[in-house]
């Protein structure tokens, strides 16, 4: 599997940031594997907190064992306002990091959501945690959100699926 680039990372059991560097505990007993996206056109929102100003320049996710469709990656504020989005993109390689450039966006200290939506009939690297744990971590979803709307309408998470997705201030991954 591909490794996690530096930046802000949402991954199994751990969603956080410290001065813009990824923190991944590596000791989680939750298995990371490739699995199909829960529902086409659904967006997942993973919360994260920024402690110091951070310029988001690039977002990435890891495509799993199959793909057929498009992806949108973005950042929303805690109220559900879209701050930046990659727009619809089409990955071309399986088992690889899919990266997209963003318009440079300064994230000041506060709470945000990493967002990913897809029209894929494909798979992503992800972890399967129980849905109650993901809800407790603050994950939410929006149905029919591909491409991303300007304002998200968060609803209760129903899928036990957390994709590997991240943000970096680097210009390459």
C-alpha cells in the first residue's frame, strides 16, 4: 500500500493535526484495506482541527483495487460552507495515490472537514470502524453531493467507512 504523505491526514481511529503535520498512531488495530465506496454520489466529511495557520495546497486519497468514475476532494468549514474543492477529477491508476492541486487556501486555527465524494463504482483504501465510533469522532455525510455543493447539508453517518484522505501544504506528494 502507498504511504501517507506529510500534511493533515484522516485515517483509522485518528483524525488530528499538529502544526500542519500528520499524526498517525500506527498502532491502531483497525485494518486498512480496499473496499467499494458505500453509495455513489455520497460525500463523506471527516473532521479535523488546525492549531496554527496552514496553507492547503494539495489533497490526496488512495485508490484501491478498482475504479470507474470521478472524485471530488475538498475542505469545508465546521458550518458546512465549502472553502475549496478540486472539482471533478478522474483517477487513472489503481492501488495508487490520487492527488489533486487546490487553490492555495489558508486555514486559520479552528475546526474543518475534509470532504470526499465520488461517482465511482470503484474502491478506496479505507478502514471499517463501527459507525457509532465514527459518529462520535464527528464524521457526517451528505447524500447526492457529487460534485460538492457550495453549502453541505450534513446528515447522520450511516456507513462504517473512513477513507484514507489527506491535505498537504507541499506542492508534491
